[in-house]
C-alpha cells in the first residue's frame, strides 16, 4: 500500500512538473512573438524566428500551437480573462467606479503588449477575444444580452484603444472617473 501511494505521489509530481514546463514553454513562445513583433513585421516573422527567440524546439512549438495566430489568440485570451476576472470582483451596479478602476489597473501590465499589437494592426484580436469571452456567459437565445455584450465590449475596446494610443496620459483613476461620467450622461 505504501508503495502504491508513493508511486501515485511520484506520478502527481511528474504531472505537475510537466504542466509547469508546458506553461513556461508557452510563455516563452508568446513572449518571443511579441518581442519579434516589436522588431519586424508580423508577416515576416517565421516559426523558426519564434522558436529561436523562445529557446524551444519546433516540436515544443507545435505541441502547443498550430500557427502564429494561435499564439496571439492564446496570449490575448489570457490577458482578457485576467482583466475580466479583476473587474468581476465588483458589481458595476453597486460600485461602478471600482469596476472601471479594476479594468484599467488590470490592463496596465499589458500596455506594452497592447501597443505592439496595435502597431501591427492586430488590435482587433483583443476585440475578438473580449467578445468571445463575454459571449460564453450569455445564453445563445438571449438576443438582448448577446447584443448587449457586443455593444459594451465594442465601447470598452474603443475607450481602451484611445487611452493607449494617447500614451495612457490619464491615470487609471481619471479613466475610471471618465467612464463613470460617460455612463451617467443622460440624453
């Protein structure tokens, strides 16, 4: 019995080690692509460029991704899930200011990545991922909520793009206040 438990524990440690190794490999590949996009055009970046910069094998690359687009979607999805997760700590009906503030603070560590994607005309990848993530929480037949999510994700995306293109001159607090004022505007 002790041998079985020890073997199970060893297998669990090995599984966790493999998961951690895979996570690190994915992060290296994603970082390599972003760094390369800062140096050259997206279309001129090859898989060879990515694996060399990441320090991984082609096998490791293809075990994790099928294309450059797949890398971008994975990277952006992780960012979107992180930021939406931060925002979900606050109910916008109860504390709108903190809801918006969390979004701007949550996005701050990713500003440089966002700028690189915008420079490469890949900003729509963020909008696509925001829409896809938000739609997962909406019932397919609930058209009002479905279109409502598209409406809000487009608005949020546009505000973020403008803030980033202007060099994030306003603080996160100022941007949260601006968003609250926009929503308070009555027609």
